[in-house]
C-alpha cells in the first residue's frame, strides 16, 4: 500500500484508490499492517523532507527504540487521517443542523413547513453530537498540527468515549426520524426540496467548496460513525509504545467504546441484516456489471448487482475527482419475486428507440480519429494537457456509444407490479444474466422488503464488492493493455455435435469493438438435425477486438412467439462459448482450427486474421481473362460495354429482390457463396443467371463489393485520390461543387459511367431506408473506402499506423461518396458538356 502524507490525502484503507479522503467518508481510518509498510513510510518521509520522520540521525540506537520511533510516526498518520475524517463528519452534522433554525422559526408562524414535534423528531440529538465532536476536534487539531512525539491526547479519546451515551438516544430514535423525514417530504414540497440537497462544506484544503447530499444519507452518518469508532483506537494502541502515558487512557477509551457498542449492536448493526438473507445465510455478490436501462423513455447507464437473493440496480453518484465513488440504489427486486416476462406478455412495454446505424458509425469514426490524434501527440511527446483533453473527448464519445448502441431488450418483472427494461448489445450477455438469475432461483428463496437502513448498507457494500470497476470503454484502459486487433477475421463455422434431439439450428458470431460485443454474422438454419454441417465462411471486421463468441440457437418457427419488437430474439440459445483472440496465435497466414465446447455441444470452426494494412492491399490479378482484379477499362473493352457485366447483373438482382432486405450491403454474405459467384463471373460461365437467381441476396451484394475492392486501382483512381481528399475538405460550397464536379469529369469514361450507374442504384436503395434501414450515410460508410482507398503503391506513401490511416482517411472517403450521393442527379453528358464548372487545375 502506498501512503501519502497530509491528512487531506490519507486513504483510510490503503486502497489504490485516488488518495483523497472521501466526501461523506463511510470509513474510519485504520492502518494496514502489511510488513512493507513502515520502511516505505520512513523512506518516503525522509525523501520528501516534510519532517514527519521522528528518527534523528544521531538518535535511536537500539532496534526496539527505532521501532518505537516508527510507531510514533504511524501514530501521527493514524491521527491525521482520523482528524480529516472527523472534519468531514463535523461538516456533515453542520449541514444537517443548518435548515433546523429556519424550520424552527417558521414552525410558530401561520405557514409552518414542519411542526416543532416533527423538527424535534428528525433532528433529535444532532446538536449534542455536533457539539461533542466539535470540542474534540478543536482540542485534537493543534496537537496533530504541532506534532511532537511526546504529545498526549489519550484523555481526549477517553472523554469522547464517555460521551457515547448520546448515540444510544440517537440510535433508538433513528428509524422514527427517517420515517418522519420521508412522510414530511411527501406531504411538503418545500421540505422535500430542502432534504434532497443539503450542502456539505468541503474540507479546508480541498478545492471543492460544497457537495450536495440528501438528508437521509446524512442522518445515517452518526450510526456509521459510532459503529466504527473502535477502529481508530485499535490502530492508535497498535502504534503507541506500552510505556507511553497515552497507552492506559486509550485502553480505557477502547474498553468503554466496545462495551457501549456491544450493548447497542443488536439494535444498530444493520450490516448484519443487510448482508444476510432472511434465512440468516450470508448474502454474496454473484455477478455485477454495467447495463443500459431504459428509464422514463431515456437510456441510463446502471451498475447492476446480482446477490444471492436480490437483484439491485444502482447508479454511480457524481463525486469529485479522487473521492470515493458511492452508489445510489435505483430499485431492487428480491429474486423470489423476479420473473422474466415472455415476449407476448411484454407487448405493452415501451418501444425501444433505436439509434440509426449511421450515427453509431459516425461516432466510431470520430473515436478512431481521436485515437490516432492521441497516438500522434504521444509520438511527438505532446503536452499532457492536450492529451488529457483528447482523452476526455474520447471518453465522452465512447460513453455515448456505449449508451446508445445496445438494442436487445432484457426485461425483468417484479411479481408485485413493476417491470424494468435493460438494453444489451449482445444476446450472449443477456443469456449470462438470465442463467445466473435462474440458477439462484432454483434455491428456496423468500420474499422480503429491505428497510431503508438495510438498503443503504447493501448499496454501500456494492462499492467494496464490485468486480467490474470501470465503464467498459477503451479510454479507461491502461496504455500497456492490449489495444485488441484491427483488421479482418475470417471464420469458417464447420459443424456442431452433441445435441440430444434433432432441431433447426444456426450459429451467430459476436466480437467486441469499442468496449462492447455486437453480433457480426449468422449461419443459415440447418433443418431438423443433431449434427449440423454449416461449413460457411465469414469475414468479420475487427475494431480493437479481443474475443470471439459463438452462440448456437434453435430456430423458433412458432408464430405466436414472434414479437412485434424487431430486436427481440425469441430463438432458444442451445449453447454459447467464447475464445480470446490472441494476436500472436491469430496472426498467421494459415487457417487455425478450434473447437468451442458449450453445454455438452461442440462447435468446430477455423479462423485466420488479416491485419488492416494487409487488407488495404489491392492486388492486380495475374491473369487478364477474368473480371476480378482486372482494370475496369480492360473489362469494358473486352465486353464492349460501358459498365462491367458483373456490376450490372449484381445491381439488377439486388434491385429485383434485395432492395427491402434489412442491412443490404452492410450484412456480410456467406464467404463461400461469394467465392463461388466470383469463380462463375471470372469464368464467364453460362449458368451465371441461374446461379444468381438462387443465391442468397447478401452474397450477391457481397460479390459486388468484393469486385470494387479487388480492382487493381480504386474506381475513383489513385491519380485523383489526393485531389478528392483536398476537394472534400473545402469549406466554401461553390468552390467545393466546382472542384468535385471537375474531378468527376477528369475520371476515365468507364470509371465515370460505372460510378454514376452505382450512384443512382445506391440512391434507390436509400429511398427504402424505412424498410431496409440503409440510409445514404450507411451506404457511404460501406462503399466509400471500397471506391476510393488507394492501391498498394499509393497507400504506402500515406500509411503510418494501420488504425491511423484508417480513421482519418476513411472518414474523408465516406464524406466524398456521401457528397455525390446527396447531390442532385449527375448525368454523364451534362457533366462532359457543362462548361459552367470551369476547369481548374486541381
């Protein structure tokens, strides 16, 4: 544990949390007894020259005496930490007392906020407790500030212990005080406003002047303080030499405190009840994580905790930097009352507002661009302030993405009435939560209601117990953590076995990108079998991915179960599993075969990975007979056509039966189908048309994309690429128009005619956006890089970091295509004839 000096920075638990004392600290300082502690302390003390080390150079001869010196040094640390938390406690009591005077003043008027009786009940004994602690603090503070190893303060602790009786009265009244405050809040708006935001003064040295705390939270502070009052005495005794005059006084104070506590512990230790179930078993945290809740129509990030017998949904309270984070309970459902509504039962549930894909893609682009800026700043040893600013921006964008991308509903219903809705980005995750809850529900559970104190304590325990500490965004990752893989993962899903009875089976593949998992591919349904043989290949784009998940489903054909909510997945998960994508293992040229075992089912698959800079290559075809990898001018000349046959045929087929397909051009077709079509077009086989009419439409869309991607140079040419990049960056609309039209005019005829033909097709696809969910922006994102990305020789000049060129150039490539897609129709003859766009030398 690494300790800082200075009371204001003393971390009570030697945690590796930021070393500032929490606002509303729930913890009495005590010192970790780890053996590494003292040497480190004294070394730090001497280095920092802050005079804390009381070991004079000529002084303590024997080891024993030296230990005593260390003990005294520790004693100062214990005290300064305790003093800091005492200051916070006094400020909290002060904040509670602040509204008491004006409330009393109005009580005798014709419009009282509260009656005198209510005021008396709510603020019972707070004034006395405040005075006792204020006097104690004022006496102890100068002793710690003018530290001297012979200082005595045991009598102050003895006096404090002897006054603990006042807490007994407070504790006895606590429950009534809370209930009264709650009732008054409900019936009186003015009091509700007051009790929701009490201003607590920050510690003297802190930058923060005030924080807002609820009255309920503040009323709990004395209970918390008294239950922990013995801790500091234990620590002081541990580090006070037995012959020190304070030793017997501290022993006496500890004895009084312990007796007092044991006399009232039965009444007040709610932790005992909060962390035990109604049957007296220990309540343990089974699973926790961040989920997006749809609450009152808006998306909120929640930290959800699953305990042995209760699901608790909390949110992180806003705290100042370096303060302990605390949770606020939004709701809880005892597992005995928790049910998962079936899709047909949840029809009355609110419709999920799904953010359009292009907005999510836009945001990913922004994040990638900021990432490469951070890399550049670091490489140029940039200012840390600039890097921090970029990181903050990146965090905000990633947080937005995390909040807005999930769309798979996960509904939870409390038998006693209320329903809750989470949105997840991955069905894998949804089934993990569901299975964990169902497993706990197999036990004999009792229903219960938590009192407000129990709930507060249970919520308080969440901070210590949680296993997921950070929101899963990359800006929370350390620099040395693996950034994940960027590029393309080729996966062949071969087969599966181990099913007990035959069923209609399919698999989906999920990978993580930007901190959360998304479904990227889906095999076809293999009907009525116990040993499906899919043998389908997929190309999955990885954006900082570290894991691959495979889920195996049984297809549901029961019409009554199909929900109107199009993101509801009603198919039954038969099994699921995941593997880490190890950069070393994956980055080989060869296929790597693997098996995932899940629930007794084994799924066989193979994979290989191409990094992004490899996949950026355009490789000209060796043979000039086919169409893939052959210059477009060669193909059109050979075919005596203006637009290559493959482009016309694929577009015609998509317009015939794929224009209303959800995600057309975005969802990848089966790679084996695409390869088959490629071979048929290359061989100019007479069965092309028959094959096209039978083929899955996503494979046809994929073949068209592959054709453009494999052109030896991009459709919009290497020569004009820098000019397109400059043109799109112009701000003046007239200049931009002039430049962008001139660039089109400069393209060779086959390229221009094919581009305009594709442009009109993509516009027709986007007209069906309400059905196919493909906007102009979506289509620009898919096709921009395919039509513009420079070929190998060209891109070498630009290529720095694979992810770097990716983000910045891709954004511009998307913008170029989007510009033309949003432009009124452009005709070839008009363009060639029109002299309005006077030729500028670009």
